[in-house]
C-alpha cells in the first residue's frame, strides 16, 4: 500500500464568492492529489470573532 498523507485545505470565502473552488480543486488534482472527502462549513459570527 502506498504511503498516504492527509492534508487540510482551507478555501477562503472570497474564493467561494468568485466561484474559484472548482479551479482550485482542479489544480490540486493536476498535481496528483486525490480527494477522499470535502466538507463545506461556514463559521458562525461568534466563532469567527474568537
């Protein structure tokens, strides 16, 4: 079995607003990364202020 590493990628809301998420994912795939899960979260205002 291949040596696998896990990484965390955070995409800022400005990228979401400019609809760049697909392009960002495409760049990672071109570099040979494989996505096994994606979670879209929006922090509450209270959590963001902390």
